[in-house]
C-alpha cells in the first residue's frame, strides 16, 4: 500500500459522507447540491484508487 492506513480510512469515510449527502439532496430535489456532492464522491473515489493501487 502506498499510503498510511489512516489516510485510506479517512477517504473511505469521506466517500460515505458524500454518498449519504448525495442521496439526501436527491430526495429533497436539490439538484445543484446533489451534483456537487456526487462530483466530490467521484473525486474521493479517484483519490482512493490512487492511494491503494499497487505497482508504483
């Protein structure tokens, strides 16, 4: 693993939070904030992939 375990868990927790917020904003029909949270979820997903990929 390329990153310390605490950083991986932090990114996972952030992804959970952004996912929950995305669902909540979709339920409340607040589209701009739902899109923003979804973008942040994807961004954290890319960060998690970069932190955990092997061979570097």
